[in-house]
C-alpha cells in the first residue's frame, strides 16, 4: 500500500492520466489553444524538470505559467529579469535585525514555481545564481545552504526576436532545462476566441486540481516505471548521432553541426518519455514516446554551424532527419 492509498503502481498511473485530463480541462478556462505547450510543460513538471519557453511577446507565456501554478495548488513567484538584477535580489540576503543578529531574508526564489521572465535580459552573474537552485534545489548565501521548497520548478521565458541588451544563456545553464518549448502564434479561430474572452469583464477562475504532495508522489512513481533496454538504447543512439565524433553520426550532422548533445539529453529523453507515456495511460514508454519529446529535449542542446544557417537548415529540420 503506497502513501496515496493505491493498491498498486498500475492503479496509481491510471489515476495520473485522470489528473492530467482534469488539469488540461481546468487550464482551458484561461488558456486558449497552445495544447502542445501545455502538454510539454506538464510533462516536464511530472518529470521533475525545468522548462524554457521561447516565443514573441503577447503569447500568454506568463499567463500560462501562473495558471499552471494555480491549478497545481503551488506557491508561485514571478521574477522579472532586468539588466540591473543582482543575485541577492532573487536568492535573498542577510540583514541586521533589532537584536543586532544577522538574519537571512529569503528572496522570491523560495517558491514552488518560479517564472523567470525574459531570463536572457539579466547578466551572467545573476543567471548563474539560478544554476545551483535548478540542479541541487538548494541555494547558498553567506556560507549557509538553504533547501528550496519541494516540488521546485523554474519555468523561464525568452524573447527570440529582440536581442539588443540581452545576455545569451550559457550552454551549461541551457543544459539544465529539460525542455525548450517553442510558443507559436495562435490560429485565426483561437485568436478570435482570445479577443472575445479578454475584452470583457468575465475572468476565468482556476481551481487547484492536485496538491504538491501528490505531484512529488507522481514524480517518484514515474521514475519507477520500467523501460525496455531497446528504448534506452534508442535514446542514447539518437543523442550519439548529434556528435560529430560518433560512429553513429550521419554525414548531415558532420556538415551542419558544430556541437552535439551531452549525456543529460539521453537522461531527459528517457525521463520525458516515461512522463509522456504515464500521462497517456501507458505503463512503460516505447520508442514513440522518445520521438514525441525528442525535439523539445534536443532543440537547445545542439549547435548549428554557419553552413547550416546559410543553407536554411533549422535545428528542428536536423532533429526531424535524425528521427
């Protein structure tokens, strides 16, 4: 008997599929369209990973993240990243209290869900303050280490168009994000619905569907899912194909890439496939689940060279040819 009173893991996985459907239904009160974006954000949350949302302004990235925070019943903080933001502004700092004792005042990073808005607008010094939090779920200040609340997710947004006054994310930090999710324009019908619903006084109320304790339980359950050896080998081989020195790399990779994905890509492919399978009612992931998450996992982990850019080979096209 497990802590949420399911008779076995299969019954618990069945309940997760139902919770996922309820979450999607609740989010539809405020989010119009963006089904793929919502799906991959929820997969990353149940896979205990972080997300980078890339899209032009006005596509409801911030609304999406805050709505997810409400539906998950978790604490939520938005940090607007600016060029003058300092590490202490997000982590917290020590102050001298009334008793002349130093006291640590926690910053906005101490929350379950962090929306790092326009993360590439802040200097590397502040971006690096997020690295320990994202990897270790801890922060260090004035020689003391503090645990962050559980569960903990960083959902960052980035504007791909305006690059003046921005600081591109270092590869080490990009690699910490499980998924890089492209947020596209809505369809004509969806945009009509958005305008209708946002130009009146009616406001959709998001109700909590799942608790933080349940999320941690389902994260652990997904980690326990069995994976066939051929599925793991497929994931590792797919990542190996992106490396120019690999025996599996096709000629196209050697022509168009200057850098391939690291081992963390293989790990996230398997974890993402597990979460994808669980949310769609399967008890074990297969190769189709690996393919379903491959673009989001690999998009920010491979670097094109000038030849690829000159010939119009996008990262997505390269990944599609690998699959």
